[in-house]
C-alpha cells in the first residue's frame, strides 16, 4: 500500500511515501549497511572461542563464554535505549553513533594482552550492535509501511546473517593461513570504516515516514488493539511488550530463547567440533553454514509470513531448532553436524524476521521503535542467559548435556507461542488489503 504525505519534507521539494518500491534506493542502502553490521559480528564467530582456549588458556566453559555474556548484556540494554533515542533524536544519529562505537572493537581484539580486553571489546561490540542493528530494523519498517513488513525484515535479517556467515567462513580460512591474530580482525576494521562512511554520508532520516503512517493508522476490525493507543508511556510500552500483550510478550520470550541457543552455537559449537578433531577451516565451514542458511532463508520466510501469517511460522521454527540441536548433541562427525547446522539455520530463518514483523503488526507507529527496542532487549538478553546456562551445564555435565538442555527450552518456547500467541497479520481484515497488495506485486 502506498501512502503519500500532503506536505513536502522540510527543506526539500520531495514528498514522503511509504512502500518498498517507492523507497527502493534508501532501502537497498540500509540492507548494505546492515550487512556490514553483521560482518562486525561474524569476525568473532569462528576465531574467538579458539582464541580463548589456545592463546589465553581458558579451560572452563563458563569463563570462556564471558565475552558472550558481556556482549549480550551490553546489546540487550542498548537495544532498549536505541528505540527510545530513535523516537527522540531521530534514527540516523543513533545509527552513526553505533558505528563510532564499533571502530575500536577490532583493534582491541588484535592487541588484547589479556582476556579482560576481549570482554571490553565485546561490551563495545554489544553497544554498537544494539544501536546499529536496531536502527536499521526500525528504518526499514518506517520505509515500507504495513503491507510488506515481513519481506522488509527478511531482507534486513538476511543481509546481516549472510554477512555473519561469510565473515565467519573467511576468518576461519584467514586464521588457518595466517594465525588467529591479527588477520581475521582486519576485516572488522574495514567493515566499521565503510559502515560509518555510508551511514554518515548517504543514509537519510526516516522518522517522517513513521509519523506519516501514524497519521493514517487504521485500527484492526476485530478491535483487539483498541487499548494500545498512541499515547503510551515508556513504562506502559515496556509492560505491554514484555508481559501483558499476548502477541508481543510471546514474541519477546521466543526471541530470548532463540538467541539463547544462538549463544550456545557461538560459544560451544567450535569447542565441540575441535574436540572431535576437526580442523579450524572445517570448524569455520560449520560456523558459517548455520548463519548462511539462516540468512538466505529469511529472504523466503519473511515474505511467506506476509502471506501465511506469523504465529505458526514462529512456533514451527522453534520446534525445528529444537530438533536440530538434538542432532548436534547426538552427532559425532562433520556430515551430521552439517545437516544439523542447515536445520538449525532453517528453523531460525522461519522465526527471526517473523518475530520482528509481528512486533511491527501490533505496536502502534507512535511507539513502535520503543517496542522493537524492548523486544530486542529480551531477544539479545538471550545471549547472556545462554552464555551462563550453557557454560554452567557444560562445566558440570559436559558440552552435549548443555546442548540437550537448550534443545528442551527451545521446544517449550515453541509451545508457549502455539498456546498464547494469536495471529497478528490478517491480510483479509480490510477489503482493500488484498487488492492493494496485488497492485504492488504488479508494479514490482
């Protein structure tokens, strides 16, 4: 659906329009920026768990996962403020600030004389990711409007996690050829410089698009969201997103559990694979395969959720992740782990953009950025929970027991979605939705 403003943007002669086709240039630029955000995360996926063991002598799994704990706590907290600051100051300043924080991260990882430096680098990485990734999510939702929200989130998350995969693969080969430091982290330095330049010079503010959508916002025909009016305080938005509103709170817990198992994959899978005798390059392939399927799959799943709905894609995706984690715990060879990585990526692809789209469906445009930030606070808090839980269980019972524990939690999370969440995306709730979407399909 295309919506036009009635007045030009201040200082310009152009008008604001909602829609993917109408904002294709800026949307594509933001996809590229988010790929660079993902690359910053991917520089660590293969190398850092091995660095902790081989260069810093960390043998206890709980100690080795402290960098994920630091990253998760920092990113979760920053997600909350990113949403609030985006509403208050605009999206672009928050995005640029996130890239400024990212610049020291690869340098600290290259020069780190102690593990404390690595933890400090991951605090900065978490802050940077919270500011940059949250803001690119909000900006794409702003641009496309309600009709293509799932597709937009598919593109956003696909770009980020394909970049995570490609960088994890590249750093694995760089580490095997040139050592664990500094070569793998030079990629991160290049990503940070390019991301800062694009965000400062080429990205445009999108807060006006959100205001336009808020002005033309149409309530649901079933009246379900009538109590979620535009004038909610920060505390009310937090309560609705976290606990009270069934769809928002279901999405928040599913997001937390999803990143709990991603934290497990990030921190313990390389150690499990190394213990089975796999080379660093083969570990890099497995570390890349999971986010690669996750990333590419979102190009399909985000759009499908616009047609099929959100609820059962989320529940089914969580259950598929649980099956994949069980296979990881049972397997003992590269081929079986590769199959498990593909299944884990496919399950995550079904969940990740769909959760964000569900938040966008329910949250009013006037407080949507805050709701996205709160959802991402819970979701990325999963990294911290996963690091603590997986580390403690792995130290007491072994790595495979930690994997089984997380598999069980993931299955239960899918059940919560199936029981508590309602379908948030009703393509037929208004007579004009189907015909409008058909017109856009014909245009594009």
